[in-house]
């Protein structure tokens, strides 16, 4: 399924057929959720740089038609109105490196610069625009996908986000198994780890 403008595309091999922006894996519903939460178009584009501004603007027109009852736009909705989106916060890839300095020099050639960290403690955080990678020497065996609920990509607190314990409850309700779990009786910083079907660990690490 594609919309009349060619901006939105649906393919069974991409996110199970969820309508996405053409040429990306970003669901149209993400844009709708951002506006429903009071965020701006600029904020959406900052968080999803693979989406072009003209795509987003055309999709907004398309989506508004859905809520106005336009027959051509009816297929847009893929989430029930009462279901809240999962706000996962900042995203980064944490790399298990053998030589911190060699890795730093390599990624600086790709345009990354130091953002945080302490080489004396064998870790660094590097950024290139909104892209974030962590370099960790001797701390874990495998690369890890990391989400930081409550932070934006600049590690600044978000005004609204889904608490890590709520994320854990929702994932458990969906049948996801956990490698480690957050204590749901607490508040504030906490973390948990899940493993995807290919064995990749995914860390949800809340610092606020």
C-alpha cells in the first residue's frame, strides 16, 4: 500500500507492513505521535534524520485527511487511539572495543567527536550530529544497543517520557524475556536488558 503522494510506503518485509516513510524504516505513526505529544516538526526531523522535511509535511497533510475521514487516507491508522507510544529516549550503540585509543582515532576519522566519558576509566561517548556511539574497553563482551529513557540525544532531561519500569511492564505483557530486570518498586534511575532473536543485547538505561 502506498499513499497518493508516494510519501508513505507499506511492505510486508518492512516492520510487518506498517506504513513507513518511503525509503526509510520510520513509521508514519511516529510523526502522528510526536504531534499528539505536543512536539514540533523540527523535533521530529531531528530525531529521525532519514525522513526529509517535504516527506513529513506531505505526510501530515495525508494524516490529517485520515482524521477528517478522507477515504484515501483511511489506511493510515495502525495503533488504537488509547495506546500510548513507547518513548525510549536517546539511542546509541555501545561498542566493546579492544583498544580505546585506537577506536577513538578511527571514529574521529568518521566525523565523531568526544562528548563524554573518561579514558582513565576505559570509556568514551562520541557524537556526530545526533548519532551517538559509546566505546567501552574491557567492560562487556558484545556490542549493545542502548536506549536512555528520559534523555534526548544530547543527554538532556526530557519533559515527558516513558519510565523504564513502565517499559519493562509493557514488554513483559508482550511476552518479552529479560536478561536483567529493573526493580519496579523503585523510582528514578534503573535499567534492564533484553536480547533480540539474533542474540543482540538491548540495554534500557534510565539516568533520571
